[in-house]
C-alpha cells in the first residue's frame, strides 16, 4: 500500500477515536492529546499527498 493510503487510514482511525472520546465525555487532556496526534497526521498527509 502507498504511504498516502496508509496515512488516510490512520487519519480515519484517529477521527473515530476522537469522535468516540467526544461522545463519552472523555478527559480533556486525553482529547487534546488525540487532537494533536490528528493534526500531525493531517499535516503529514498535506505534505506528502497533496
């Protein structure tokens, strides 16, 4: 699989985790951590795949 496809899959998984954390009223620090990880993945995707 290409790097872009793998990154896209990781982004979708991280989005699901973030959404579930939101639905379950997760700890704020945990949500911030997930948000930062998602931002990093999105930045990688923008640099390598667009």
